[in-house]
């Protein structure tokens, strides 16, 4: 039923196709890349798009298309790993707060409020300034700073569900708290989490690109869309392709995920049918 509702939105289907295409590009990067992303060619510095270099070359003579293809791996890896981390944390925290209530709910709710007080992007910058930039640090930092929204969603859903008859019946039959939470409550409260996670992947990709653009992301020799965009600043007047390629890739990816997330939200919500 959800799929039938989802595929009525042609823009969302197109967004899903783009997402799947990006996955294929990231997985098959070593096989479809026309050149090595780190191969220098001092005879081809800042060469425009041509038959040999479809998206031109950069200031070190590296093929931009190859770097874009391998950069998709970085963006998608950061997006999915970071979202997996904060979904796991958020689901656990929200489930504990919603089911047990009392002082556990109070402590977790106050912790959520404290986390929300800090601007997320600047908090990530501050943490990375101390521990140093790397792809693994970026994944972990985004993961441990982005769980609050998921926790609030899960907490609200469990507060609504725990008074339902099927939960009362499970309690009466002697089911343990963990079984009730993970067997009965969470499976019935994960629909909004799935939608939020879809939006979260787009947000994490944007954060990673922004960090790489500012020099706090992956090392310069590692191809990433934000890094390519950062390197293009000095040559915007003479090498327009260095700005256009990563900028369009970031825009297209984030738009595709947002289209999928919005349509998924409408398809899951019975009031939209």
C-alpha cells in the first residue's frame, strides 16, 4: 500500500532512481572511473571538458569526473553511517524515556534540551577542532550530535502506544520490559523514524560537504565533493567546471533524498490517502 501511494508521485520516483544510481556509481567506482582519482598529469592542468576528460581537470591535472565518482563513496558513506549511529542512539533513548517515564524521562528530556541549545554545525566544528578531521571522526561526530530529533519522535510514539490494548496484554502475559519495547512498541513506532532518517542522510551529506569545503572534512588528497568545491575557489574565473560539477552533484543528491523523504512521509501517513 505504501509503495502504491509512493509511486504516484513521479518526482519521488525520479528521486529514488537518482539515489539508486548514486549507489551504483559508488559501488562500481573502481570499474567505471575513466582515470585514477589521484593521478597527477602536469601536462593537463585546468583543461576544460573534452573527450578524454569529460568534466575537465583540476589544478594538479587530476580528472574531475574520476574524483566526482569516488567522491560519491565518501558522501554516501558519511550519510548512511552517521544516520545509522544517531538513529540507534535516538531510538534507544526515546524508547527508554517513553516507556519508563519518571526520572528516566526527565533526565533524557533535559539532555535533549541541552543538546538542542547548541547549533549543531558549530558544535561539530568545535569537536572536530579538538579531535582532528577525518572521515571516521565526521561520521561519529554527526552521529552523536544528531540523535535528538529521532529520540523525540520515538518518545512521542511510545507514549501514545504504551496505553494500547496489545501492550497491556503483553504486560499481563508476563513479557519482560525489553520484549515489550523491542517486540511490540518499536516496530509500531518506526514509520516516522524511517522518514526522518531519509531526510537525515541528505542533511549529513550536506554537513560533510560543508566541512570538507571549510577544510575540516576528509584529507585534501581524498576525493570528496566538498573538497573539490573548495579547491575551485581560486579558479572560478578560468575553470567553471570545477565549481559546477560538485555543486550540481550536491544539489541533485540532497534534492533526490528530500523528494523521497517527503513522498515516503505522505505514503505512510494514512491521512494523506
